[in-house]
C-alpha cells in the first residue's frame, strides 16, 4: 500500500500535487495534513493513469477538466482553449473602460469555455452579455460553466463571428480570437499541441480574424462603443493600423502582467 507522502515523492512538484488531489478528490491542504494516509488500489491506479497522460504532454487543465479564470472554476476540454492569465488582463480592462450602468450590452466573440463572458457577467450582474462561438462543443461547455456558477445574464449563440448574431448594437465588443501565425513554432510545443487549432491559428500571419472582427464589429457598436481585442505580443502595430484605418477613435494598446503588448482597443 502506498501513502500520500510516497505517492507525492521526495520533491513533489505542483503538477503532481494537483493530479493527486484530483485522483483523491481532496484539497492540497488535505494532502499535507494527512501524509500517512494510504491510497486504495483504485486511487493509486487512477493517479498513475493521470501521471501517464501528463507524461504524454496532455495539458493539466484537460486532464483534470478545469482551469481557474478570474476566480471562477471553469470546466474545459479539448474543444475549448485553456483560459490564460493574459486574458484576465482583457477582463480587467473591460471592467475599467466600460461604464458601469444597467442595460449595458457586451458581445464576446469566440467565447470558448465562456471565460471572458462569464467573468464579466459575474462582476456585472446587471449587464447583458452575448457570447458567441463557432464550435457547438465549446458552447456546450460554456453553457455548463454558466449553469454551475448560476450566471444567468449571458446568452449564447452558435455563430461564425457575426454570421448568426442578433442584429443589435453593443456598448462593447470583446474577443480573444485566434491570432497565432500558422508558421509559429510554438504550435508544436507544450499545451498548444493539444488545444483546438481553430481557436489558436489565423491566416495572414495571425491577423485575419482580428481584421475581420475589427472591420465587421464597427457596425455592431453603439456610438462611443468600445472594441477590445487580445492579440500577439508583436501585433500591436498591425492591429492599431487596422483600428485606425476603420476610424476607431482613441486607439490604444495595453500591456499584460508580463509587460507584453497584449490588448488593443478603440471607440466607435
Ligand atoms: N495567448 C495564447 C498563446 O499564445 C493564444 C491565444 C489565442 O490565439 N487567442 O498561447
């Protein structure tokens, strides 16, 4: 029989701890409080199978089926991108820049697991959030996440960007679209290998979808409505050029926590 201490090994790393927590359905605090507790053979086998998946490179978030974003524990699977810290910066900016009034309509394009839409909806229960995605499977996860957090002010649409959205104008449009170039070597590394390629990769050096959203988005914004887009650390100039060409006002770029140019936006 194997104890929690032995299962963790001499110098346990965070990933091993997370996987053992998942196999035992216990918190990390519990592991450290009960190092002598023995694993059942089912628990040991389950833990071993999780470790084996990780050894194959499968992202932790997909193995345990969840990732925390903006203090919300979100269900994720291979049909959704794994929510990133950089995207929390976009949420922070949206909360800062969109006037906090009732009856505010915000559109989140390419919602994936629902991360941005649900974070905004949870912070601003009186706003109406419209969340769209091209993937039926992703929308299913996003809806489950809304339900499990009892978030009721998000409506979901199966839509290829604007193709199937209600014709209305919004106070703000936010998106973390695919923006990685198909030639980017990072796609062959780490978690990205397992994530949905249509959530990561865009043509024209990663700019095609950003351009499409900026172009078509104009008509979906109210006067003074805000567009706020996540992009690659080296895409600031290109994104700003597109925004300026389309006559958005007061075009700006903001850093993520690592100091990279990450979010750009402007006002109609
Ligand atoms: N920021 C992600 C990455 O570089 C990509 C997310 C996206 O394409 N929207 O891993």
